[in-house]
C-alpha cells in the first residue's frame, strides 16, 4: 500500500482571530493529483497557506513523509520538498524569465551548472519560456507567466507541489495547456495538491477530489467514483 506524502488531519486555520477553516482532513499521494474544490470563500486558499506554513495552524496536524510539520516554518518546508505556487501568476516582473527560474532554485544551494541543467529541463517542459528566456517576465502573457511561476517552483525539485488556481484569468485553450503540464508532472511521480475553480479542468487530471464548504469537508472521493459532475455541484451548494 502506497503511503501518502501529505496527511492533513482536522485542520483549523484562519487569519488572526478569524477562523476560516474548521475541520479539514485529506491525504495526497506521490504520482497523483488531489483536487481541492469548493465555492469562493470555502477555505481552499487558507488551507494551502496553512499547509505551506504561511498561515498558523490553530488546531489539527500536518504530516509530510510521516513527520509532523505542523509548526515547521515555511522555508524549512521548502527544503523538505514542498513547493507552493500561489494564485495570481506571482513572478518577478522586472527580472528575465531565466533569472526567475534561477531564483526558484535558490534553496538548493547548487552550483550554477546544476541549476542551468534544471533551467534547460524547464525549457523542455515549457518551450515558450526558452523562447523568451532573455525577456522580462512582466512582458509575457498571463498564461506564460503562470507557466513561469510553475517552472520556478519546480526548480526547487519538490516532491509535493501545491497549486492555487493555476487557470485563474486564462483563456480556455491555455487552461488546457496548463492542465496538460499538471498531468505530465504527476506522471513523473510528483504529488500535486490542486486548488481550482474550473471544475471540469480539475477533474481532467484529478485522481482524488476533496470538496470544501464553509471550511469543512463535504465530499471526499476518488475521481473515478464521481461519474457525474452534478454530484460535485450538489456538494458545492450544500445538498450532500
């Protein structure tokens, strides 16, 4: 039986005294995509921020590789193999594409030659980045910036990737391209936790689905067992 790389149990978190997530539990496995779905305000991003160490965990536990990381600082979670791509295509706009990628590999403390090998592998995965390597990241389209943000996160050579709304603001054809890359990543053995509003896009790559509503899990199932998107809609609107 394969062991999960990430185990979340009875998670509670929020912002200061404001509690947003009340009781969230799920697992994420190597080589699989777990889709974390739900309406706006359901607690999805707050959950990711707590898992990455950016939000304080009020209660519950977070384990990675069987070790409790609930109180571990964010930078140490990166060194343990976790990477977080926040929503909003967050890149360094004035730096070149290649500089953004090199910055993504900073925590590895590797020699430049090793980092450049990783950069070249990002260009193979995202050819448009190679074409624009010398251009400022801010000159690229939203979809290209999203691919750069993912590429920069992958430069740290994570084993677990947290992806928050990678399709946000993108044209449907670009959303499909991003999901193709997510599929490609999981086939390498990477574990992916995907927060996504585009339900059909998420379901195209998901192995497991966890739906949140008002900070609690209302549906937790293997994607193959959800043969009707109406089930997800019912979960979204509180009819399960």
